[in-house]
């Protein structure tokens, strides 16, 4: 498809590129050939040509592009203009998912300091206005020696609140049928929820989060298994759908049922499962589930409490909704590649760099999970389910630190910076923060020594002086912040030499003991042996009875004192729970199950 859209250039017929191994061996020549074509076409036009031909391609978008040039984000209303009383009108980013019955959007700008003291303390807590005023006078609500801003004086002089002006706590309607209240404290916080997952790599992480939190998650796979079972690496390097280590990781605590959803019988069984479910998570292309009669309107008729989350590359609507993607192109369009890589001081004409590891799928899944939790909370109050339209592109575009707001407030595009945060051009004077240690390992000093205040620099200098490497940093002139800034390059040079003569652990722990936000750059092997993670019980032993073995897995990211977050079982085998779910829970006979297998339904 790529060769065709390029116009079948003669170089593409070179036999070196006819096999995967050849394309890998001669990758640079292949890239040069493709680039000789791409450099002749404007990038958004190029995207449209490729997408129309079925080639996954997206432009590397900057922070400016995502605000000004991205038609999909505009269509999805990712920005809301609001007026701040001090800063004026500006755009603010909205959530990357849409709830059908409980819209999620920014409805007020960030608050000024104590802006809502009157509404909260008088309206919510019931303090009298006199008590509020006294709190300002005695320093409880405002520092005694600090000038009050004008709005603070307005709060004091406004007088008591009138009825209805304060904030009110939302209380749960006790008449709601709370069939999913969780009583078993030994299980996870989502115990009692049944979730159906019809998902590939785009949503399996969201499913894992809910399964490991105790939900009964049933993964609906096509007969023969879901496509992510073919993703390596594999146990002992033997490719097999039951030996994918990637699938193992992303599908712990789930049960597996196989269903051919293109068959009438498969659709009927899914509807029966949905009638008993709380949530269905699906990652099919927009409109596919509806085409099978399995859209939200169809599935919620007999289950009005149902929450359905559709996680797709660009959402259900918009000019890019049908574009084909991969993790790579999402990081391109989402902005991550636009801010990752080297600056021109280190490499001439530096290209963007993409991260690996399915980061786009993680971002999309995290926000899908947040959307589902929000909908569950809404249902707990109202008793009503709803539909969630979640977009991976929206999620990626929202997850680039301060870059979008940098453009909105300053009009500046951020530039790639070697080993540091991307920043506007004024930020290029920042010294490098990733430094080589004596033992060949690296540490990251996220706050450069030249950015320290006099007290912090003195503490660093005293530490360095213990090794005879402080130079003149103990001189009293460095108690002046301006002197520190003027000598930044010199201070940084001394610091780099100090780090180069110490081991990674010496610098990491020594810096932390002195209050410096420095960290060790760890390898996977380092993490497996990390004492802090071990102390928190992060690494989890998971039994694989069919292999008569136990394997170490990454475990919980937080410790719940009453409803633990943990892995309950290894990832399921293909259709492992067909009989358990379809016969014991749905009431099918074993003869019916056998017939479904013969007809390719399961």
C-alpha cells in the first residue's frame, strides 16, 4: 500500500527490501527512499493520502498544532474558553472522554487563593460571617503580615451568605437499588461489579486495572484467541498464543470466554451476558458494534443500569474517526514525538523520537478507566447507566505536561531538549540534567545546581567539600542568588565533576538526604532488585498451574488498607471459562456448548 501511494518508485523494487530481514538490514536506505517522497508533500496532505490508501500515518504535531491545526480536537471540543478574573479569556483543556448523561468539561477557571472561603466556610460548614471575618483578622485564613488581595476584602465586606449561595454536599439517594455495594473487605474495591471486555491492545490495560481491583472481568475473545496473544516476547522464546508474556501482563485476574460476535448465536449470548453486567468495555472501530445490533441503545434496553465505554483511536465522530493508527502514530499526532528527542546543540537537524511500550494505549486506557469510574459514581447517585465515548488521541493530546498551556498563554512552540523537558526557546539555556556517575550509571538532577537557592547551594557545597571538590562554592558571595545565576556554568561544571567521581547510589541517596529532587536512572534489572519496591510488596508471585510454575509480576501501584489491589489469577487460557460462564452461570447445557463449538460460535 505504501509503495502504491508513493507512485511505485523504482528504488522500492530493489530486492533488498523484499523481505523483513532485508528491510531491517538496509533500514537507512529504505528510510532515505521514503523520505525522498515525503519531503515533497505537506504533512497534513501526506497524512490524508496515506490514510486514504490504508497506510498508518499522522503528522508529528507540536503544541501549536494541537491548538490551531488539529481538526479532530476541535470537533471533539477539547478546548473550552473561560474567563479568569485576573488573566482574562483563555482556552482550557477538557476531558478526553464524553459521558452521554453527565457531560465532563471545565466549567470554571482555577481558583484564586481562598476565593471560595465564604461559600465553603459559611455555606458548607455553617460558620457565621463574624467567625469568618475573625479568621482573617487572626491569620487563620490569610497571613497576618501579607497584604490582602482586593477580592479578599470583598469577601470580608460582603456580609452573611443568603440562602442557596453556599456549596452543598451531594448525598446518595438511599432509595436507589444499590445492588453493587461492596461488602467483602478481603476482595478489591470493585468486588461485585461484572465487566465485559471486548478489547484488543487499545483497552486491555483498562480492563486489567479493574480486574486487579476485584471486578469480575470476562474477556470476550474470538474463537482462537484475541490478537494480542501473538505479541512477543514469548516464554522461552517459543511463539504460542498461550505463551505471550505481554498478554500475561495485561490480562491478569480476568476470565476468558470465546464468542464469534458475527454469528447470531454469539450475539444472542453476548446480550445474555450484558443483561447481568455492569460495564462493557469495547475497542471496535466506530459503528461496528451498532452494525451487529450490539450498540449501547440495543444493549441497554433490558439493562438501563448498563455503562458502556467505547475506546477508539479518535472517538466516535469527527474527520479523523475512521483513520487507522498504531501506538507510534498516536504518539506523533498526540504531541509526544513533538517534544521528545535531541536539540540542535547536540545533533544537526534532530528528528523526533517516539517512546515504545504502548504508551498511547496506556494513556487511552487510563482515561477510559477514569470515565468508567465517573459513570459508576453517577450511577450510584442516580441509578442510571450511560454511554462513554473515549478517544485515545484526545488522551494523548492531553498528556504532554504544560505544553498546550504554554502555547495558549505565550504563543510559543516548545522545542525538543536533550534529556530534559521540552521548552520554549528561552529554556534552551538549561544545563543537562542526566549525568554519568563513576560506576557507569546515570542519575537525573531535575533541579540543576545553578537553580538552587543560597541555602540549598551551601548544603551541596558542604557535601562536595567533604571530598575536596567544592572549589570556591563555600565563599559567602554565593549567598547572593544573582551571583549563583551569573556563575551557573561554572557551578554546573563543578557539579558534573563531583557526580563523575561518585557512584549512582551515593549521588542519589546523598542528594535525597539533603532535600534535592534527584533520581537514579534505573534499568529493569535495577527495578526488580529495588529495595523500596520490595518493601511495598510490589513484586507479586503469580501461579501458572498448567505450567507447574510461579512467575514474578509487577503488582499493585497503591496499597488499600481495607480492600486490596492485587492480582487474583494469571491471564486466562483461550476460552478457559466457557463452561464456567456459559453453562454454570448462563444455564446452557454441555450439549449446547458442544454444538456452539462445532458451529464456530465459541
